[in-house]
């Protein structure tokens, strides 16, 4: 997990704790909205990293396959 993703998750948790501790309803609502926004950023960062890893693995597989094909052509 990247540093920014962990930061987003930490901020979401902090906002959640602040919401629980808030004595006024409007403070609670602000903190809950902030928590949702931080969580959305964390979710997006996780999804982006997962997709990037998938694409990199796919590129490596294609590169290995094409390297194997070129070796086969050279031996003929």
C-alpha cells in the first residue's frame, strides 16, 4: 500500500473518531462527510494501484511470450 493511500485511510479514521466525539450535530455531519471523502480517495488509490499492477503483469506476460517467439524463430 502506498504512503498516500495509508494517509487517506488514516485521515478517514481520524474524521470518524472526530465525528463520534462531536457534541454538535453539524460538526458530526461535517466530519462524516470528510470521512466519506477521504475514504473515497483511498478506495480510488487502491483501485488505481490494483489496475496498474494488473496492466504491468499483462505487459510482462506479453513481453515474455514475444521473447519466446523470437527465440523460436532464431533456432530455425
